[in-house]
C-alpha cells in the first residue's frame, strides 16, 4: 500500500475523508453478499473491506497536514488498539497473566493461547452485561455523556432511529413519549417519483429522528444535564422524563 500510495496519482490524492464513500459502498456490498449467502462474493467483499482498512492505515502512517501535531499510525497500531479494547471489554477471553507471559500452548498443541478462566459458562446476557460495565468504566473519568451523544448521525436513517430509540429506552424514556412519526416510515410515491426532498422516506425519517433527539436533549437539560435527576427506579425515571418533556 505504501508503494501504491507513493506512485499512484489517484491513490496519493486520497484522504480519510475522500475514501468514506467507498467505505460505505463496500460495506453495503458486503451486506448484500451476506444476504445472498454467496460464499465467493462474501470472501471477495471482505477483501474489499480489508483493502479499505489498509488504505486508511497507509494514509495514517503519513504526517497529516491538517493535523501536524497528530502522531502517525499504521496497521500495527490499529491491531494493537483492537486487542487493547478486547482486553478491556472482554478480559474473560484472555488467558491469565502467567499463561499469557509464558506463551502457554493449547492442549491441541497449536500454539494458541489459553482461553481466560472466566470465559467458560458465561451466557450471552452475562457477556453483554460485562461488556457494558467495561464501557461504563472507560467513561468514568470523562464528562457525563448525554443520552444521544456520541451517535454517528451519518448512518442510514433507519439504523439511526434504532440507535436513538435504544439509547432513549436505556435511559428510561418511557415508550409513550416516542412519537408516531418515529414508529412508522411513510413513503410518498408521487414525491419519490419526482425525486423531491419531501418525497424521500430517508430524509423524512431522518428529520423525525432529529426532532425526537432534540426533545430528548431538551428534557435532559431540564432534568439538570446528563445523568442528573435519574436513577431512582424505572417508574420514577419515567415520571421525571414525562415531567421534563415539552
């Protein structure tokens, strides 16, 4: 990738931002391959997605003119960051310190590291709970995060709506505060035919999601900010949200 980056006119001109449309396109093609249960196409599309990761790594290894103070990174840094996150979020999958340090081999003699002693017998629900607890611990030293903060607003509207609704539910926002426009996607065939913005189901639903998110933020502010005025139990939290809702 470094050689291609140096000598290819198109490749050398690319940035993290300019590659985003290709990353999105490759992701959707991967989704299609999974939906079609096409093994060969799945392998091919996974390769295309991996190429995107390698491309971003090659760009990251160079000094960013828009961020001269930022440290370069490469594919090894990306892999290490992934491992570090797994060790923080799912330590039960890793061998204990002794096994990790001496490179203990598995019983099959493959040289694979032993699985952590806490991994056996954990249910999916327990794994999810531990993962969420680890994420909360990582955020402990940071300013409290709002209910809808940290969400990627560029994702497709339906995925965005699902994410926002899940965040709201986990924060105790009662179901009766979710408006009808968030529950149903309306398609206007006439508007869609003329390609007008108002006829786009994607645009209309995204706007509905943003309106709901804005109301969540406003209610959260009335409650005193992220995390304030809540935590007294499901019924009390639901009552607090209703009282703060506009």
